[in-house]
């Protein structure tokens, strides 16, 4: 195997592994991130109300 | 030659999406009741949201542009930078090195650490250098965004004067960014980062699929074309005709020190709910850090293959043949997206990138402005500013930075490698500050004078911006050699001055 082929294979495998990890992460973040936004707004509203008082 | 598939339906998609994002900015404004809410989102972001924000902050129009420029010029070798962007946050996330400690200190800005560990002089110096380096660093962002819009929407063909079109679009983008930043602060950044994370991660994945499955492209074609054009240098970053090992080591240093000191990304270690969330954010965000650099580079690598088979575009990009010097690299990614993606999908992607443009600028400008006020203005005053005064001065600073971006963007010409420009301006702050942060946490004998000397030493990296003048006298000198040696110089200054001028004993005990 030439150096070019070896490097091309290395990048191909790396890309496949990390992209798979990433899209697994996307599936986790989409629903749970939305839940976190709702929680954040609730907490900030409570803080804001406390400051007003 | 520059016509694209962008159509009326895409304009509608962009308009609807942007209106939605700006509405979120207005909505988030209701929650701004203190500086901590404005600058670090009230430290209330949970794991999934903080990870989306960590990835989203650095996944925007500018990032895809500079990664694509280097991908188009250097081929697969650029992926080494993405590999470091993957490995280093993963290491920090697993071990908690530095990031955990920073979150536990409950800081609002990173330079606050320097007063906590060293003294006020170091904090103010770090604040000044951070703002200078950061503002210079983002100086090219609006222009990159405007080039993206111009070529994706097909404006380049309709107007004779493309430079004027780019400058007009850039001005419009900066005005939009300023309105958005002043309105919402960090809460709106975090929320829109989430929206752009969803749109861009799916959109870029689909775009990549379209490119790689195109009959004229495909993985095998890409490898063949690049192999014929550049040989091993297109794949091996250590090859002398590619980046070379000094550049690779410099990138490694940038990753190790930049991950914890480069404020816009490092701030995510401050916005999370607790130290555990910070660690997990870095761990989960590592794959995203890779994808945000690798996917645009890969699309640009595909564009090289696609354009090499098109006689008209080939003359635009490769006037000396594909083995010669590449020209007009910034046009490659927007053009291929505009030509290959179907109408509708381009609109979604452009809308996502425009939103990303807003939130990246928002995050960057807000970070530099808040550091200027909290770490330079406030410590120099005898009486601390009230929260409302701080927010007002931050907003005025935001306007000043916007004005600088407009002037710099119009007058400064894009260098061949925007990535190198960004890395050099980043090194100005990261080399000194990174060593002072790591040293401050893990070396008991680190002193304020040592940290001050290291920070000042970082300023030497500015010389790399004038590399062409220096090469007249030193032909072997490169940006990479200068910038890497700057890390070594800062480390020597830090250790040397810490040993020669230790802090008083009571100070050391207090730090322990």
C-alpha cells in the first residue's frame, strides 16, 4: 500500500467514526436541548421576579 | 459562470427563519436582569443545551469559510486541524484538566482568573491583550460572511463590481449583528446556538451527502484528483510541501491552550450549570468540534474535484492547472453549494448559516465587550460599576467593535490562508494566557510577574502578520515558525520570571 493510500484510508476511517459519533450526539441533543431551554427560561424568570421584588 | 440554484422560495425560507431568530432575541431580552444573565446566561444551561451552544458558537459561516479555504488549498491534510479539535476537548472532558477548576471558581469572564490567582495588574493586562487579539481575530469574519452570501445567492454574476456587492452585504450583516447583540445578550446566544446546531448539523450532513454522491465527485474521484494534483502532500500534513511538522505542533499548542483560554469557546466552561456539566460539555462537544472543521473542508475538497472537470470554472480557480497555485479559494464552497444543492435546501442552509453568523458574532462581540468592561474598565476604577452601568458600557463597546469590523473588513484584503491569519492573531493572546492559566493552576511557584511577562511575550506573535516584510531579511521564516517559537518564548518568560520574582509568601498560601 502506498503512502497516499494509507493516508487516504486513515482519513476515511476517521471521518466515518467521528461523523457517526456526532450524529448519535445530534439525536441526544435535539430533544434534551429543547427541554433545557424551557428549564433555562423558567429559572431566569424566577430570578427576574426575585430581582424585581 | 457563477449562476446558482438559489430561487424565490429560498428567499422566503431565509426571511421566515431570520424573523424567527430575531423574535427569539426580543423574547430573551425579557430575562436580562443582571450582568451574569447578560454575559453568561445566568449559568443555567443544562448539558444538552450547553453542548449545542459549545458546538454552535464555533459552527458558523466564518468557520465553514476558513476551513473550506484551507481544504481547497491543502486537501485532506487540513483534517489534522480537525483531528486536534476532536482529541483535545475530549481529553479535557475526560480528565477535567483546567476546565473543571475554572467552573468551580464561578467566574464571569476568563481574565477574572488572573486576578484570583495572580493580581489585578495581570488581569487588566490579560483583558487588554485578549480584546486586541480577539477583535483583530474576528476582523475578517464579516467579509467572509458577505463573500459566502454573494456567491451562494449568485450575485457575483449579476453585478459587474463584486467588491462593492460584498462590502454592501457586509455592512448590512454588521448592522443586523449589532441590533441582535445589543438586544439579547448571552441568553439569546445560547438559545439561537441550539436552533443553528439543529439546522446546520442536519443541513451540512445533507450537503455533504449531495457532494459525495454526485456522479462527478465521490470519494475515489476525490482521492485520485488530489493524488494527481499534489501527490502525498495532499494527504500527509507533515509532508514538506504540505503544512510541515512545525505547523502541526503549533496547531497542537493552539488546541491545548486555546481550548481553555480562547474566550468565546472557553466561556462555555463558565455558562454551564456545574463543573460536571462543564466536563461533559467538552467531552460531548469534541465530535462537533471535528465536524465543524472537517465537513466544510471535505466539501471544498469535493469542490476541487468538481471544478477541475469544468473548463470555465477551472480557469477561475486553477489558471496554472490543478497542480499550480489555487486562486479565489473563498469562492469555492459557496459556489459548489449553490450549484449542487436543490432549491429549498439551499435556502434552509443559507438561513442556518445566517443565523450562525448572527450568533457567532453575538458571542464573540459580547465576549470581548464584557471582558473590556469587567476586566479593564472596572478594575481600574476606585468604585465598581453597577450592573446597569456595566450593561450600558458593554452595549457601547459592542457598537465600537462593530464600527471597527466595518472599517477593517472594507480595507483589509483577505490573505491566502484565512486560517493562518486567525491562528496568528489567536496566538497573540493564547500563547501567554494559556501558559499562565495552566501554570497558575498546576505550578505552585507560578508568580504574578511570570504571568505578566508571558502575557506581554505573546504580543511578539503580531510580527507574524508582517511575515512578507520579515522574509526579505529571513527567507526561511514562516508564520508557523514565528508563532510556534512564541509559545516557547512565553513558557521561558513565565518560568524564568516566576523563579526570579516569586510572589510574597502570604499570597502563595492564599492561592493554595
